[in-house]
C-alpha cells in the first residue's frame, strides 16, 4: 500500500538511466526519494504532474563543474538547474578552494581570479586550511544542486610550495601527502590536476603518482586536465594512463579534446590508447562538453615560465616593456612544446570580453592601434590577470567521435553564468544541446544511450550512491523534458539565452525548475565520499 506522496508524475515515458528502452509509468516521490514506479491509480499528492508526451529521467550529473568557485557568491547554480543538472562534480583542473595556507592564500586567490572575477570570495578563505573546514562552510549554504568535491593538486601544491618551478623536497612531498590524506578523510572524491596551469605545469609525473597512491588507499579517483590537448596530446594521454597504471587508481581525462587544426583527427589514436588501457584492466573514462571552442584564462597565452611565482610576478613581468620583444618571441617562435593557445586559435580565434563587450584579440588590437601580443598584455594588465578568453580550436569530427566512446561522460566545465562576464554557452546549454542537436537532429546517439552518459555512468565512475537511476529507493533527482523540443539557445555572444523543452527539474524531492526557469528552490546537498 502506498504511503503519503509529495509529488506524482503521471503517464510519463521513463528513461531509467541504465541504458534500457523507455517504458510508460507513473512515478511517486516521497521524503526526497523515489517511492513508487508503476500504475499509481487514484493516489493523490500535493503536486501532480501530467507528463504524457514527456520523458522522465534521472537528474543529470555535471561530471566536470567549477561551480565551487562561485558558490559563495550565488549558490543557486540556476544555470545548471535550468539545463536539468541536479548534481555537480566540482574541484576540477587542480583548482579547488581548499586546502590553503595562510602564506600562499593570496597566490591562490589571484590564480583563481579568472574563474571568480567579479564574484565574492569567502571572507574566511585563508582559514580553509583543511578540506573539512571548507566543506563545513559550503554545507551552511542553500545549494541549488548537490555537489561532490575533488581536491585540487594545484591548490595543494600552492599551499605547500607556492608557485615555485622545481621538484618538491622530501619534507614538502610529505606535507602534500598529508593534505591529500586529510581531504580524502573529509569526503573528497579524489584528486584533480590541471597540468597546463601553474603550479600543475611545474609538477613532474612521479610527484603526481605518489599523491595518487594516497587517494588509492581511500578508493579515490584521479581527474586530470592533461599536460597537453594539442600538439603533444598523445604523450599527455599516455602520461595520464601511466599515472593510473602505477598508482592503481581510476582515471578521468577531463574535457577530452583535440585542439589545433593540424592535430584534428588525433582522437582516433587517443581513444585507441584509452580503450587498450581499459581492456588491460585499467579504469579510464573521459568527460566532454559539446562545443568546438573552449574557455580558460587569457593568461594561458603566456608560456609556463611567466607564471612562476604567481600572478603578481606574471603582471610585473609583462608590465616591464623591456620584456615585450622576448614575450613576443616566446609566443610566436616557441623554444619547446607547451599549450600555445595563440598557435592553436590564431589571434582572430581568441574571443575576450573587455569594457563590457566581446571582441577578438584582433579587433581589440585594431581599436587600440596595437599588435595582438601588446593587446593581450594590455587586457591582462587592465584586468589584473583575471580576464578569461574563449578559444576556437576544435573540430566537430573529433568531438563527435569522443562523444560516442562508451566511457565518455558529460560535463559543462563551467561555473555561474553571467551575461556581463565572458561566460561560455556550455554553462547554460551543454546538456540540452546534446539532447537536441546530437540525439534528435543528427541522430548520432540514441536517447537512452545519451541519458546513461549523463546519469548512471558518471554516478558509477565517480562513485555516487543512490543517484543516476529512476529506481525505487533512489534519490528523487529527476528531469522531465520534451524530447521533440529540447534545445540550447545560448551562443558565444548571447551566452545566457534560456534553453527550451525542460518542463521540470526535481532535486531531492522538491521542484526547482518549472518551464525552463529556476523557481528559487535550493534543495541541494554536499555529498561527501565515503
């Protein structure tokens, strides 16, 4: 006999998240859980949703999010909710908010400024010396989505060594291991790295392996923004796989892509390497967003050595006009392999937001009567290094090939969406874009297959219990959408335009989105790994 229900969804097409064919059923929700699936008859509830013609599926899991960097400014994650996301996996690319040290907290704040920019950072940030302290502060917030956290290797190295470009001493190595251990005992999912950013770029593979051995003791995962996604992407993928092999931990390669026209097609080889590793018994997955442009800090256009010592030192170097010829030479005629965004995008393929308007570096340079390198430096100085940029580097063929790979999961690689900032449209539209463009229009993947990549597969790979399936007893994180209408509308200029086709989003048993709009309900929870 049914107990008292809070929500009844009637006569819907259930896509359960496991990859099974859809079936028609009613679904009852009670006390934040899925209470009943079947023919609910004449049962009543305070909220009854007539969902004939709609699809009901598990709430989407954003496998690669940076919403932790905006959570103290606006914890609603409204732009994630409005695309059907109910759980976010945060702390990626080595860039977590904790643990910090008082000595280097300002270094970290400056290095994260391209993500936080105009947003509030926590007043107590310097006191987040442990991961547990940080999570306790997040637990005080009214979260729109559920959030589970990686500890950032870059943040941990900064806490111990700042932005020094050298091998860690034995004492420093032990301190870093201690911080990793504390994070894991506090509920971190594992360790993330961002190996194109300082100080990740200064970190040798052996140091990463030793830290991963610590997370392995706790059943943790290593999520890595690999050392190169362009000219040297094959070796970078090999490094990630070898890190997993030697440490014994599962690997997730972050936002896997092939950047730079001369490299297009290399996804054939990277996927072969990943599949070979999986057949050998390793556990290697990928996350991906469905766009041909990426987004990161504008300072990434400068070679790694310019980042040594932190953002303040970088600004001092580029403000010294006597360094201009050397900077120009180091970017245009590089002496060694690094993730050179100018070579990958071209100046006309780098979109920045300056003085409230979006323009390419070429357009900005022309307006200011500068050459493009001077323009980049001018923007970085004007924004104190916090400017971000959208880089057009990818080919749709690679993107589609990666999306089809069985162990590819979906992420936005984004934080809070704000029109006045240089927000990438993925922050608003990534999940509806896949369902509309690649499932309905291009018929590249089946609906059930894609929803599995958005729900149960990330839950399995990341280790989330009671999430990712429409199943009795599971958390009532649910999405109801129209498969014939759902689509993204945001683009690189109008980056906050609303999606279409999402009728309801339910988080832990409460309706948070109705007719594509967040209604103000914030019912998310911090998910600590156990």
